[in-house]
C-alpha cells in the first residue's frame, strides 16, 4: 500500500490534447519520478463527462509514494521546478483551467 499520494489535476489547452498526453507520458512523468525518489507508481486518468456538459477534458495523475513524508516529496518537486529539472509544455492549460496539486499521507487502516 502507498504510504503517501501526490495527486495532480491538470488540463490540456483545447485542441492540443494529443500533444499534452504525449508530453505527460514521455517527459513529465519521468521528470517527476526523477525528482521524487519515493514515487513507486504513477496512474493517469481522464475525467469522463457523463452529463455531456462539454468543456475541456480534465486529467488526474496519481503518484504513489513509498513513505508518508509528503513534505519532503513536495520540497523535492519544488526544488526540481526551481532548478529547471521539470520540462514543461505550453500544451498544458495554466490560465483557464490551471493545475492543482494535492498531497496525502496514509492514515493507517485500510478497507479491503
């Protein structure tokens, strides 16, 4: 079981979804994994609009962490960004639907 989670919500610039997806899988995930050594797995999802409201797709990446020291993981990610080790893309929407980052530590008990 993961002891911590880093969850990143983001969106592609409309019309550039394929470019965004390729960047995320081939560049961003490896950069984040290099920045945060405790990442053990990464799972990515696209929100499904069952109501048919339209709009730009929203994506979520769930990074599993080997330990609950999310403060260190967040600092490692911040340092990588500040040092230019996270290669970004202009295919990610940072204006109309900006990324949102969340950090979680395991509480102990799990249901099966």
